[in-house]
C-alpha cells in the first residue's frame, strides 16, 4: 500500500476543506487580447488548481464512504475534528488502506 500517495491526497483534501468556497461556477479570470495576442497568464495554475479540486472532491466522496471509525480517524488527523475512536492508530491505518484501494480504482494514482 502506498501511504505516501494517500497522505498527499489527504493533504490536498484538507486544504480544499479549509478554502472558502466563493466561486460562482464561472472562471474568475477571462482571456483578454493584449497587443494582438492572448493573455495566458495563470492559465496553467488554474488548470492545476482545477485538477486538485477535482481530486479533492473524489477523496471527499471516498472518505465519506468509509466506516464510521475510519472516517472519524481521518477527520481527527487531517481536519483537527475532536472525534475520538477506540483505537485511533488502527482505524487510521485501516482508513489509509481503504482509501488506497479506492484511489487506484478511481484512477487517481
């Protein structure tokens, strides 16, 4: 199992959870013509951010589908929620294994 990959996706998911959601469903920047050319400033960064957001949404679905103790352990570790389970370490390890399987099934690896 690749727990580093799981940790990277959960880190992205945690950052996504903490971001304010103020987008209204349309791009925040428009392509404009400057001196006969097109401005592509920031386009690559926006594409990367869109890909990260998409991956975070998939991870959010995966985490929400976990068993309650596993989900609670993930929320406690990555989002700082005050949720305690009987065996935090085992629940977190089991969650990582389950998330790793789903990451591979959904093509996020």
